[in-house]
C-alpha cells in the first residue's frame, strides 16, 4: 500500500513501511528563497529529496520512518560559496604543491562541516582538479560539491602570485589567449576566471578574446576586479560575474544599469577586507571562539596572535586606503542590492591563511547583514544566489519539495541574530545526516 503526499504540485509516494524516510518535526524553516520563514513545519525526506513540507502535527505516513524532534530548531539550506580556492592552503603555506587529493578532500569536508554544501574554486586548481571535480559530482568524494574554473588567466608577471602555480595561463596576446581558452574548454570547466587588475593589468584585447571564446563554449566568465573603470570595460566585454567588490569608488548608475541589462552577477567578498584589518592591536570578538579557531590551518592562530603580525597589520602604510576600500565595498554592496543586481555569496576563502574555509562564509553573512541587508535576503544570496549562478538551482539552493535535502539544522534563529548560523546542530546533504 502507498500513501501519497502532495504539495505545491509535487507528488511523492512514500511507502507506509519505508525505512528510507525521515521526518524532522516542528522546526522553523528558512527556505533560502528570501521569502518569509515558516514556523512549526515538518520536513519529510525521502532518499535524497525533500518529499514534503507540512504543518507540524499533520498526519503523514510515519510507520517505519525515522522521526526527529526539531522543536526549537531552525533549518536553512546549505550555503554555496561562489568564490573560493581549493588545495592551495596547508598550514601557513600557500602553494600549488599543496593541491593533492588528500588536501582537497580534507578541505571539502571542512567546508561541509561548516554548512557549505557547494564551492566554486576560481581558477587556481591543478590538472588533477578536473578528475576530483568529476568524482565529487558523481558522489565518489565526501564533503562539499566541487565546481572548478580550472586554470585562470592572468597577466604575464602580474596577478595572481607565482605561488598559485604554473597552471595559471598568462597569454601575451589575443591569439595566444584564444588558443589557451579553446584548450581549457576541452577540459569542461564549470567557469572561467580572469584576473584583470594588478600591475601589469590583463589587456582588454586579451580578456575580450577570452570572454568571447568562452561564451562560444557556453562557459561563463568571472573576473577578479577592484576598480570601477575595469568593471565598466568588463561588463561591456560581456563578463558574467564581478567576483569581488568594486573598492576604489562608488559605483555609478551606468554600471548598475548595464549589469542588470546583461544579468551580470556581483560577488561582494566583504570578508577579505575585514580580515585584512581585524588583527591589529585589538583582537576581533571571534578570535577565541572555538568555531573560528578550529577552522584555521595549523599554525595560523599563533601567527595571527604574534606580536610581529599584529604590529605589521596595525602599522601597515596602506591601512588608511584599506579602511576606505572596505567602506566603499559595503556602500557598493548596498547600492547593488537596492538596485536589484544579481548577487551571490563568495569569500575568496582558501586563497590566504587568514581566509579560513568554513568560518569565512559565516563571517561574510554577518558583514552582509551589518551592511543593512535583511537577514532573509542575506541567506538567499548565500544559498539560492550561488546555486542560480552555477545553474544548479533546480536541484539545490532552496528547500522545496522535489529538491535535494541539503540543509543545516541550527540551535538558534538567525532572524534574531545572524550569528546564529554558527550554532550548527547537524548537517544534512543528499538526505543523509553528515554530522
């Protein structure tokens, strides 16, 4: 005998004696859409899928299903980090030599343990990354789902640093860029990354060739950006994502209009400015929080706590500019949000020891909320926003019947305090409790 449970035109048949079903009862649900949270609902999970979301107390087929009391808990989707870096970081060292299966797997597991279910590694991966990406997506690797931009494009003798490895492509002209982009396309990256600003800069004729060729292969392009002038040129060239905040000056209406017309995404990465200023004479409030400390690689906490590091950050000759850049980044995020530009959460975590994988994502949520953005919208940027950018929003990023049961259970409600996202009770991915 089968009993039908139907909701929102999605119907799943749950065997009355089905041991693969799980019911989490009487929770507050933040579904990631940006809409109002729902109190006193129950999630019915079948295999890897949300079968139904029903009012608590509804009669549903529970015989043989595992029942979990969720009273007092809040559930939200696993986060999507649309700007991260895998495999570079080990201890206090950043090196392409660290890009090994063991290190990448360890980091994917760490991301998931912090409630990050999907990461896009933007342009610093090594050749083995494509094999690991395929294994991850086939369910053969544990941890967060791995998306990759493979080998990014930078200027010769420019950004990114040489330590990021020999796989970074550094074309000297448009013809070389076309050849390298065509080869990269055969490896089927999920995205393409270009580093534009820096000294020297990636020339416009080179990045225009990369963007145009990537689009012929239906691959989107994300740009490392800092300056408003570069952002204008990139959007005009057809870039799909500005992968950092614009930080030299406030964005103008012309850029916002162009981004909306062309559906260009904006990834603020506010936390990178925050981490660059937080470890001076006064430690940040999270410095001794175990949630932060266990996210760090071995040796990083001691490095941050050292007199030399504190003095270096506090006496940084560029400190005034960095403070101003941080303020501009927050204002530009507010303007992008108010204008309705598409936004996804990203952190640049894993690119430097101070950008801890897992913690950075929660800090980014806090900074978004501190910028005046409503909490439910912030959460939607961190969940649905990244999923939509990656083209996987039909299956994950929001909690709805028919979508993947990818979520975290919290001991507190982030609507009351965004820092509640760090109070993780359990992590679920593909319908299975991971921790």
